[in-house]
């Protein structure tokens, strides 16, 4: 399977400045800025099968394509709103930093305790979900909203290559959904809350003009399918207990993310 660094370069669009509606957690030092791994839980054959099952993106000029474009245009009304700022934060998709998007849903401040097992697990989930996205996107090349309209604002700095990168299925939606499904298994008492944030990460990519709504739906479905395969692996099952202990230790510190009030305000902004 391709190294994760190559997958990041191929698909993940990274922010130039990690602003956050939900304030970033402080992680103990020394820690990497983000976790990567060259191996996930799934075999290349399983990843390829999941990618192949993703339906094609809407044909240009079709009714679904027109509906996607109209919905995307309406999102311009959110530029510079609280929800836009949250979308800017959600542009960070790499673990462990991406896990901080789930602080408020988990009722914890990740970084208040060491979480090496959780970081490793989510890095492997990232690897598998991202690999599936890359393969699925290779079947077509739907242009992003920011690629169709060069004047369209994005909530992050983009190179010309980033603007030309494909949008379907949405990598952000796939990763958000995959993280959420994994966390829902690790913290079942917070399952509904973490799944909501996983969905909102995909919505954020639409607000940022990086994806269309149908791209997000396809990405979420792919992320869920990836984790459904992951949870059946002995390696994932063997690590759940340790990850739960790490979350419990982080929760025992009593620290919560001070940005949770801002997150609630952002999520209360109606979508156009």
C-alpha cells in the first residue's frame, strides 16, 4: 500500500493556519505534530474492494450536479461566520490534531493525558480511510467548487494543484466519519455526539467550497464502510481496552476544552 505521506500529498488538503472554533488542546511534550503510519488495519485488497464499491460522482449537467452546485453557492452566505471559523478548524484532518475536533463531544481535553494507543489507532484509521478515498477518486475527477470558480473563497490557503484536486468522494467526510465511528466504539456513551461531529467535519468541507453535498454523502458512507471492516480485525479489538483507559485518564484530569461554548454557537448557525 502507498505510504501515508504520499496519500496526504495526493488528497488531504491541509490548512495554512490551524484556527479553531473549539480551541486546540495542549499536548504533552515531546509529541509529533501529527501521527502517521505506513500501515493500517486493512489489507490492500479490502481497501480496493471498498473503493470500488463507491458509486460514481454525478455527471456534469445532471440534475444532481445542478442541485450540488446550487447548494454549494448557498454556502457562501456563511463566509466569515462562526460556522466558517469552525470549518477552518476542521480543515486539519491529520491525527492526533484532528482528534481535538471531538474534545467537546467526548467531554475531555485530549492532550491532558498521554494517549499513545488512541493516537496510533486513529493514525491507522486515517491510513485506511485515506487510501480508500484515493482509490475511489481515481475512478473520476470531479472538480471542486473552488476549482470550478477560481474566485470562490476557501477557508484555507490553496495552491493551484489543490484547487484542481478531485472532490468525490469527500476525503474530509470520509475521515470525519471514520474517526467518529472508531471513537463511538471506544466511547459508546458518547457515540451520538461524536458521530454528529464526524458529520459536521464533512459539512465543513462543503462550507469551505472544497466539496459538494453528494461528495460528502459518498465520503461518509465510505468512512463508515472502512471502519466496519476495521472493527472486525483482531488488531483493532486488541487495542480498544487500552484506548478506553487513556480516555478515562484524560477525563480524570478534569480538563475540558474551553472552546466548547464557541463550538455550540457555531453548530447553532443555520445552514442555508
